[in-house]
């Protein structure tokens, strides 16, 4: 571990997760250096969400370890935002009993300037006083992003942010991911988005890491094409 003590960012070391007899993650290692956009792809059931859940402390691995800046990191869901880690949810996931602004203020931990800046960044400030349920789906996805950005996270975990969005919205999302100062971990099925924004991509198949590389390397990897791109592209 001594060589890793100078390792900035998040790292997963040999993570294995079993659900009964099912091997959901099989010896997965990944480094997420500051400022990078790292994608995690793979077919349905490959273990992407489980990997996110390990980072968030919802799932405890049977073996392996996490480090943050080279130091042991034992994630606990309620302490994540304090460690600078924020996750968006699949779908929209807002409280409909609260206004858009109030939802985003939860992310901002009540710092109004951060909440408004995030609403403006996501171009939904004009809807601040409406309920999320009154907005179209794409706008609610933007509110969910604003909620996450309002925390000014060091590491932003995006869980299928393109789901249900049209081409223009996905283009907007790609710009947002490229522009953010946060380190980004992206689980996504939309290959064009993944290939256009990621610096590095981890490919999982039945819990096994089968490739790790730049978009170009992943595109030309035969094993990936066989396991995933061939069926999903
Ligand atoms: N809590 C759990 N208990 C039992 N099995 C689980 C649990 N969570 C996930 N699994 C199983 O672990 C495997 C990996 O699931 P996971 O949701 O991580 O895959 P995924 O890559 O995110 O899939 P998708 O693209 O469909 O969201 C699947 O076979 C799933 O059924």
C-alpha cells in the first residue's frame, strides 16, 4: 500500500461481491484520478450498479478494499456527501412534496447560492418554485443533476443519466459532463455518450473486468465487441 499513499482520488482494489451463489463483482480494480471522467459499461446484470453501491456503502464487498487519496476508505451512505461524493439516481428521484428549489437545496445543504448556481447551470432556474412532478421528464432529470451539482461534489457519480432523454438533451448532458470540475464516474448504456465524454472506460461482463482503456481502445477491443458492443450498438 505504500506506493499508493500518494495516489490522489478514489481507487478500488480487487473488489469481490457475492449475492449468495452469484458473483456480482469478480476481482474488480479501478483508479479514478481527480478530474477524470471514468465510464463503467457492460450488459444488463454485469455489476455496474453493484459497483456504484460498493462505492456508496450500500453493499459491502466480501473482499477487496477502497482508498481515497491513498488512505483506506470505508464508505457509509450518510457520510458520502461529507466526503465530497454525490450520486444521481436512475430515473428522476425527487421529493414531489417539495419545490424544485427545495429539492436542490437538499443537495446544496441549504447553501442558497450553490443551489441557484446549479439550477442555472442546468437551465431549470425558471422552474424553481414548481413541483418536480409538474415538469416534463427531461427537465426533472436536469433537476436531479442540479441537486447533485449543488453539493459541488469532488466525485460525481452519474447512474444512467441519459436514460429516457432525446438526442438534444444527451448532447447537452455531454457538454455538462465535459465542463464539470468534478471527477465523474458514469454508468451508462448510451454508447455514443460514453465514448464521447469518458477519458477511460471499464467494461464489466458477468462481474468480471474484461477491459479497461480509452474510448478508442475499448472500441477496438474484440472481447468487448463480443460481450457488449455487438449486442448493444
Ligand atoms: N441485492 C441483490 N441481491 C441479489 N442479487 C443481486 C442484488 N443486486 C444485484 N444482484 C444481481 O447481481 C448482478 C449484477 O447486478 P447489477 O444491478 O449490479 O448489474 P448492472 O450491470 O447494473 O445491470 P443493469 O444494466 O441492468 O442495471 C445481477 O445478476 C443482479 O441480479
